[in-house]
C-alpha cells in the first residue's frame, strides 16, 4: 500500500508517474516516504519499474508527473552530481585507467576534499570492504566480486546520506553474496545511511531490509516490513511472489469482519480470513503457507478446518519433509513438515487429512 506524505520523511515520492514514450506509464502512481536511516528494498519482477524509480531519484531520469523530495526539498531540478547520493549499479563501471585508490579518491576530489583527508577516507573505505591492500591495483586486475566491493566503497567514501544500489550483488556467488549482504546492512546501520536497494531476489530483500516495497506493473503492491509481507500479504500477487504459497479457488458465500465462508470449486466449504474480497458472490483465491498446514489435525483443536488430500510425492530435504498433495482437485498443494522423531514419512497414494487454522488462510483477490 502507498504511504502518505510525511514531514519527517527523508526521501519522498509523491504521485510519481513515468513514461518513456509519452504513452505507456511504466511507473503509475508512486507514493513512498522513507525516514532517515531506513533500509528500503524495491523488489519485483523484471520490467516492473524498479530501476526507473532509482534513476529518477538519482536524477538520470525525470518524472513525467509528480514530485520527488529529498530532506523536504524537491529535487526534480537539481542535477545528479549535486544531490550528494552514492550509487552502486549492476554494471558498476569503475574507471579502468585509474587505480582502486584513485577510483575512490575521485568523488572526494570532485567535492574539493584536501589531500590528507582524502587519503584517510580512502583507506577507511577500503578497510570497510576488506580490500585494504588492493589500493594500487587497476580494476582489470580484480575479480568481479572485488570490483563490486570497490564500487560499494566508492559509493560510500564521501559519506553520502543516501545510497542507491541496483542489484549490486548480481554477479557474485552465493557465499560472497551472503557475506556482502551482511556487510552492506552493517555498514548502512553503522553509518546511519539511508539506502534504497533494488533486487529481484526475495531472500535478499527479506533478510536485508527494514521495509520492502513489492513492485508489479509500475505500482507498489505492498510496502511493509519483511515479516508482515510474508505473514500478511494484502493481495494474491504479493502472496505468490514472497515465499512459497498454496492457492485454492472458490466463491465467497458469507462475509463477516474476521471470517468469511468460501465454497471451493470442488464444492467444499471452508472458513478464511477476508483480506482482499468485498462481497458475497466474489471469486477469490485463498492462500495458505505450506508450513501452516498440519497433517496431525488433532493438534489444531476444534477451530481447525480439515480437508481430504492424496499424497502425490514425498521429498526428504533433511531438516524438513516437503510433500506434494492433491487437494480439492488440484495436485500442486505443498506442505512442509519438520523432520522430527514422531513425524511419519508419507507414502504416495496415501489418503490423508490436512488442516489449518482459519487465521492462516487468507481470502484474496481472484487470480
Ligand atoms: N530508457 C528506456 N526507454 C524506454 N523504455 C524503458 C527505458 N528503461 C526502461 N524502460 C521500460 O520501462 C519498464 C520498466 O523498466 P525498469 O528498468 O524500471 O524495470 P526493472 O523493474 O528495473 O526490471 P529489471 O528487474 O529487469 O531490472 C520496462 O518495460 C522497460 O522496458
Ligand atoms: Mg532494473
């Protein structure tokens, strides 16, 4: 959901729209308000408008409509180099003819920082990304991951209040990526930097961010802290995009404050939490997380709803068992159960009963 304008905001997008061709809006109506020091991630599928938003904030693109403010001041007319923003983009483009130290020194020279100060800041920035002994090398003499770390150091060296990062870890292997995720969030919090981070990796978004803005089709579909996004998705797109999710289709039969009655397409009636449905007769997609489904339904007490299921596939994954079931005529219903001493391994073909609490079952917009 969109944020409203806020006087404490450090970064603000107010009703921002963007069209490249004068016809199609690739950013439709963006409202976003970030306090100082926040780490916000824009997460969404390819083409959803994330980079465009970052480019407008950086000043490389102008908004077609609306206003962008930094620290309370409109920045639409301030050129990029005067915005004091650090940037790391996927194609990090260090200056190839300069050494690592010269690359880092450059933004300081532009800002007329004296030589001894520059040297101290460059050293500190290199140490921050654990590249202290690489100052004399040229970019071509570094690995891709090392170049990204230098790009990060260069974005931070002049101590900007705002840093924009567009898929900065895209080229790294899993281990270095996880190490850098940790390093970036630590640095940002330590230095009190406000960060707008772009990724299409949901794990990265969930683990690094104070809040995540889920983008689709030029709009923020939901803006919330990671746990809220996962536990309380507001629409079917977010439920499907964040984490693993089961869906069943049906029609609303009764609707109240906290609970609605849904008739699934195979005729079964179940209770769900009404989230993004408005009236009786509406089509709905209900959403249940795999780990909220219980096989031992007696554990759930009498509030639970139970359904018959057929085991299609059982996958042993070490710490958890992942089982694919046929439920209400659909054979892609996934459940996850912890590998504990009393948890039986289910056999394909077995008929079982599954259940969940109504609060874990959300009635969302039909897909
Ligand atoms: N310079 C441009 N000229 C015309 N159209 C553009 C331009 N840049 C982006 N677009 C279009 O705008 C839409 C949003 O692109 P954008 O780069 O913001 O997406 P994204 O969310 O960053 O995607 P990705 O995850 O693939 O990087 C896309 O449909 C894209 O084709
Ligand atoms: Mg992009």
